[in-house]
């Protein structure tokens, strides 16, 4: 299997090819390529980011506040980003609202500045009133928070957001809620791609959202699951996947293009 960097690039290339074919076959565009410079979908290819959230780093290293305007690929500056977002009440409320859906016991997330080195630390408050620093909460809670921030701070601008293994540390019910969140905020001008091997993620999808990426004879193959003819109303997608009803070549990394 290819490493994650190459798989991510293959996915980006696949999406770019799809967008290009869609536009170039549209009769309203002439042979003049000037429309490419103005089209939001093509402009979005300049803004592609792959997130590989690392809860261990976040829980064991305080954010120094570098580049608080955008979440790092590993989420390491999440505290600094959240502190800046305190000025954006609407976005802040969206994050907390979705956190309470995905992690029901979570009530509030706050940021504290340490006196010694001015670093930023995360603190979580539960419905019970108990408060915990980041290193005392689950990896899944950290992961969910970073994914929410990554998506909500990017989707208003053209681009592509790729998230690796969104299911890490999450209960199957929470995964379903997370997929619903991704589905709500993904759009044609900013698709969100998830890479996964999780049955729970696959189970939460619609047929048209699921593709499989595999390597054959040194080449990356991307399969559109809709061609399998599987009826989701009769059999869950994860069952169809595990029983080879989606095709014998569907054993590579699955990804969702919302």
C-alpha cells in the first residue's frame, strides 16, 4: 500500500481531473481557458490541505500561538486557533454546539495562557461542572474538536479539505454524527474528503459518497461504488463491503468525497 502522502496526492489528482472534465465538457465555456482563472472550483485546487491530527502532540505540548489564523495539519496549534476564534461568537457557538452533539457530555472548551512561558493550554468542561486539561481527556475528544475547527474555519473559501481517519477514538454513534456534520458543510466549491478503513464510517455513508482507492500493478485505482448496483435500503454498506458485494477490488483505503 502507498504511504499516506502519496494516497492523498492521488486523491487530489483524481478530484482535480473530475473537476476539469466537468468544466471542459460544459458547453457554456469556450475554448478560451480564461474561465479557469475565474472559476471557483479550479481556484480551490490552490487551497488543498491534508489533516493528520495527532492527539498525543496536542495533549502533551502546549501551543505557542504560532499562526493562530489556521489550524496546523497535525492540530498542534489548536489552542491558539481557538483563542483567536473567541472573537467570532457565531463560529465559536457552532464549534461548541457540534462538540456537544459528537461528545454529549462536553459543555465548554476554553483556553488558558500560562504565566511562565505564555503558551496556550486547552481546558474542557463537562455538564457536571468538572474541568479537565487536555492531557486528561480522551483522544477522541481532542480529535473531534480539531476536525470541527479544521472544517468550520475553511469551508467558506474555495478549496479541498482532506481528513485522515476521522473515526479515531470515537464511539460509532459519534462517528455517525461526525459524518452528518461533514455532509452539512461540504459543498461543490469546497469538497471534504475523508480517508478511512472504518466499518462505522462506511455504514454512515450514502452510496454516491463512497469510493475505494487501491493499488494495482503500481497504479492507483479509484472505484465509484455506485457501479456495484448495491441497494443500501436492502443491505448496509459496511456489510456489502465486508462480503465483497461492492467488488473484489474494494479492499484498499476507502474515501468519501462529499
